[in-house]
């Protein structure tokens, strides 16, 4: 009898990650989609079995199988919970890379993919695309200038901190980037913004376009060069991708070592600021706040203490713990566009937890989470004020007037 024919070719290294799963089930309580549906196939261990089944030719790539796999947020909460050290995201991302090559897309999927790759990741195009919303439906977007200015370079010590401004972040949250740069400069570090930098590649990579993601990674490595002590970003999703350049370029003989050195320098803005000597925080911030852990910061980068450390230093700020703080809100990059029903359910769960704290402000260190939760809150008619940690820290250090 001939051996089964694999439906999906999976990189052997990623396949080995799946074999490390011992089916203990500790990931179930951490998985947002499993908690919503209660289906084994919507859990990390269930999805591992589905991918193994496709790779071993034991099951077919039915619509049901692909739905369960596509429903994964890639939030990586299962990795935090896993006692066996399964690096699940490598397996699900490898599935998506191979699926993009082998499985046909609908017209709607092709259109959304084109918009994500060609508009969302191109700041100038994104600015133009958002102009009508800025002019006529401004309540749907976070407050900010109609046409935000570029991030101002800050003189300081050498070597400097390279600032990766991000795509969505540089357009919709330019003031957050500027305030982070102000704070870093006040800590005695120079801030450099390489003009040759490009999108981090996360949207491409997580949607299966590994070749473009690799090309963007090479361009960023070249742009930041070897003169930066750190490479910083205010967007958790971008930071997680930048820290994995060593993974996506591990087979590139010309860039593998440079990618490893680059990834080792990457810091989230809160992570870097928590390690530096902050300027005096002389301006009280009399707020009651709660903090939401963005998945790619808490689970992807393992940064949970730094933002809380910074917030704890702000005079007048009262921080209330958020129930299920590290559960995904449903944004997950472009997930809220591709899986809107599940994304809405997860956002509603997050908003209900926020309401239970009685806080007036929700602190979030990621652009995607902020946009998704604010949009969902507006849809439900709920008031929601979201700020980035560096915004409160900046106000405490310089007062509310400095930008």
C-alpha cells in the first residue's frame, strides 16, 4: 500500500514544533477562540493536529479544516501557557505560508489582501485613503492632525536609538511616536529616524507572503545599519516582527547573522524607557486607569512588567488590574477584517472587562488594539478613552502642552 500523500508541505523545523505538543490541554484556557466556541478544533492542540494531519496526508484541506485554522488569532497566548515550550506561532505561520501558495482565494480575499499589502503598509497611500474619513467621518479615527508631520530627530548621545515609525502608527499615531522620541531624548539618548526604513513586514508574513516580508526585513536591516544601539517602536505588532527577523532570514547566508544582531537590538518603547533614567515626573496625572496587554507585546515579546513599572511611577495615577488582561481583543493585525464575527465577540468581551474595572482610561501599547476596540466601542455606543503608556508618561514629564 502506497504511503499517504501530504496535502500541505510543511518546513521540517516547524513540523518538529508541532511534535513537541503533549496534548496536556493547558493551552485551552488561554486560547480566545476555544473559550468562545468550546471546540477542540479551535484550540491550539486541535490546530496542531489538523496541521499534522494535512502534512501527513491523513486529512484533506476541507472548508471546515481551513476555517478552524484561519480562525486562529496567532496571539501566542498558548505559548505562554505551554509547559512543553511549543513554539506554536511558527507552525501556524508556516501553514499560512504554504496555504497561500496552494489553496485558491476568493475574490473578496484577494481584494482584502491587495488592500492590506498595497495601502495599509504604505504610509503615503494610507494617508490619502484616510483623507475622506478624516474630513467627513472623523469620529471613526483617533484624534490627530489631518496630515501628521514627520517624527522630529532628536540630538543626543552616541550611538543613537533608531526609531521604527511603523505604517499605521506613523499615520494615525504620529503624536505617540513623537512623545516616545521626546522621552528617549530626555533620558540622554539620541533618536535617529532612517528615511530608508519600510514596513516591518508583519502583515505580509502573517498573511503568507514570506518573500515580501523577507525583502522588507533586508531593507530595514540595511536602513538602520550597525550604528544604532537600539531599534525602538511604539507598536507591539511591529516590535514582535522586528524581533523575529532572525527567524525569517535564518536561511539567507548574506543576512542571517545581520538579522540576528538586528533583532537583538529591538525594544518596545516601554521596554527601553523602563531601563533608562527617566526625567523627573513632576506633573500629576489624576486618573484611574487599567492596562490591556497587547498580545504581541505580552506573548510575542514577553514584555509585561515594563509598562506597569512606568505607569506605577506616575504621580496621581491609580492603576486597576484588568480581568483577562492578556486575552486577545480580536484585532490581531488584519484579523478583525478577515474574521469580523469572532473579532467582534472578543472585543465585546474585552470591553465588558474594561467596564468592570470602573477605570476612566484604558492604557494600550499597540495601534491595532486601540483602533479595533475604539471602533467596536463606538459601534456599541460605549464611551472609551484609550491612551498609549508613553502619552501619560510624557504628560507627567513635560505637562500636557508639549508635543
